[in-house]
């Protein structure tokens, strides 16, 4: 167990105890919700873990860094940004995936672009967003999000 | 969407995820039987990441469950609908960052807020914060990518999201004005 995990678990346990003291029904309801979301996420967790295993086991770091490493340039960043925008994996699971490609030679810029487009842009949920918020707002939000995600990525690459 | 319909849809999505997992496992088994020398690195990496995720994910889920129950849509709409200016933007980020559900849950709230006359810039900031500045995400990012990476990306995201909100508000206002002029001229 590392420090971050201990802190997160500590917060969860403390909040749960507080909730049980205040209102038992609500606390039970929250736990049920947490259990349901966890089970819902589980197959995706396994898929991501296997994907990371395969990626690090089979793809040599030179290959990864050739496509999305320091020397791959703007093309690699745009490529991984588009991949992030199209993919539909829970944001929570994108971080271990990002850590694994960073470990095997991807640049900070590429990893930042991937996470940022993945979380901000939802191609799968875009039709729903258009239906509820209107075409103009939904398209503007997703489009400009892509541009700022790439900007954020390049600034991070320069600083880190 | 009716509740029954929603449930059926969610069930279908779950089935699809498990099916994908099945396919993934078949691929791994085939690959590893063709390249048995890769078994050790693949399983040890997978195991390492599995443990990393399992020590934090349940706790993150509990925190999200608690917030989802304690902070209702009504509370969000009530607080975001009436504040504006810098305070409104700060509130939009804070409420968006609370550990609650996926982005599509926020769309109906955003629509209600717009109808109630909330500023477009605040709604965009709210949606973006909801999508990518969530507290549990930051915790997991901190764990896997380190403090420097997480804090820098957080600060940059906040800054750019606010800029985006202002730009989109300007564009929407400008295009609405254009439409009105069209109507006056009888083009529409």
C-alpha cells in the first residue's frame, strides 16, 4: 500500500462512517450505488489491465516512442489526441493506461493529449449531447475542447 | 427515457462489455500460446497494474456513491442557476469537480440551467469541469502519473476551460444576433 491509496481509502472510510451516523438509509443507498458502478466497471478494468500487459509485453518501447515519443513530433500528438477523442473508456481507467505508455517511451505531450481528449470529448455521447443541448453548443464544446486539449498537451510537454 | 428502457439499455451495455472481455481473453490465450516466452512479462505487468487499481478503485467508487446520493440534481441547479461572474465560474468548477457520475448525467442539468437563464460560459465550464476535473480522477491521476503532471494539467485545464466558456458564449450570442437580423430582413 502506498501513501495515496491509504489517503483515498481513509477518506472513503471516514465519509462512510459519517454517512452511517447521519442517515443509515442514505448510506446504504450510496454503498449499493458504489457496488453497482464497481461491478459495471469491472469487465472494462480487466480489459484495460490485459491491454496494458499485452502492450508492455509485446510492443517494444522503441515502437511506442517512434509513434508517440519525443521525436514523433506534432503528428504523433494529433494521432493520439484523435484516438483519445474516439475511445470510450472510463476516465478513471485512462490513467493506468496512460502511465503504461509513458513508462514505455511515450512523451509527456502525447500522454497529456490522450488523457485530456479522452475525458473532455465524448464521440459516443455526442448524439445525446446534441439532442439535449443543441447542435451548436455540443459541436462547439467538443470541437474547441480538442483544440485546447492539444494546446494543454504542448504546454505540458514544454514545462515537464 | 423510461426507467425500464434505461435498465434494458444498461444491461445490454454490460453484456457487451463482458463479451469484449471474453474476446480479449481469447486473444491473450492464443497470443501467449504462440509466444510462450512472453507469458511472464505480460502476466507480471497485468498483475502489478491490477493490484494498483484494486487498492484505490473500491474507495473511489464509495466516495462517488456517497456524493451521488447526497448531492441531488436539484441542489446543483439551485446553486448554479443564480450565481454569475467570477463566483459563478468558481462554483461551476467546484460543483463539476464533485465526485459524481459520468458526463451524460450532467447534460440534462445543463439544459435545465440554460432554460433558467444561466450564462452559457458557466454551463460550458460546468460541463467541462464535470468531464475532466473530477476529484476522484485527480486522485487516480496523482497516483499513476505523479503530482507534477496532475497539478500542472489541472491548472492548465481550469484556465483553458474558462477561456473556452467565454469564447463559446461570444459565438452563440453573435450567431443569435445574426439570426435576429435575418428575421428582421425577412430572410428566415
